[in-house]
C-alpha cells in the first residue's frame, strides 16, 4: 500500500518515537490500526524534552513541565473532521520507575477501547478516503468540530497528555476507516521522509 503523504502536525522541533521506519508494528501491536503509527514528542531548542532529575526517577511529573504541553497541533492533511473528542483529562507524565507501573496498567486502558487509548483526538477524512488520527491532545484545546472542513496547517488543538501517554506527544496514524477497531493501517510519510527513532525533526 502506498504511503500517505502528510505535512508536519506542528512547528518547532519534534523527537521521533515508535517509528515504523525501525519496526512494524511500530507500537508492538496490530490493535486499533496502530501498526504504521508514529509518535512525535515536542522538544525544546536543545532537542530535549523536560530535564530528567530525581523526581523524574521516583514520581510522576506535571505535564506542564514538558516543552510539548500546549504546543499547537496542525492539520497534516486537508479533509473533513469525522471525530473530535476533547473532554478526557490530561494526567501526569511517567518516566523512570513510574513508567514501569504505568506500563503495567496498559492492558486495563486497552480494555477501555480506542478512546481510552487515544484520549483527546481528531480524526480527519481526506479527499482520497483515508482517515488520519491525531491523539493525546490537551483537554479542552480542540479548535475544530465534527463535520468541519479543514486545510493543511489549520489549528486543530494543542499537544497534551491524555489517553495512553507517558509524556506529552502527538500520536499520528492513518487508517482505512474512522473505526480504529476494524480499520487497516496505512503507511505515512512526512515531508522529510519517514524518520527513524531518536531523530529530531525541525518543522520550522
């Protein structure tokens, strides 16, 4: 299947995690059409996320300490909004030892279905009939509603830490249906190609 060409879902610097350039399924599962998904973590001018200290090792951290929390998320493709959910709460970030406990509860969140994992999200239907989802948005930040037509680069909301997220980031995936439980994944490519894990994208 040909890859769907997408614009960057925001500006600034983004660190790449769980990229299908390194493995498929990128997130270690084929559930919810995530096999070709990619995670983009906003980082600061130094290319890093929030500083890692003793608190990071031992306790969950406030999401607002991370440079990505609240960064504007843009439409990576033109289309129509077919889903817009923005009422899920943001939760603390989990690194170090807290990330282990958080990972152990992932099965429980998965049992809650797509919305429990995606948190606040927007799904766009492209003119070609593909569906593009942007997940883990900030509570109350959505700037679009279902049925609205959007253009590339239009503001959709803000990066948050809702759903199944260890730190503020944007989960980006394309699929054959708006129903992630039955959809098939579609490969994506960004303007700079498909970046590998650990690389940093400069989206301008």
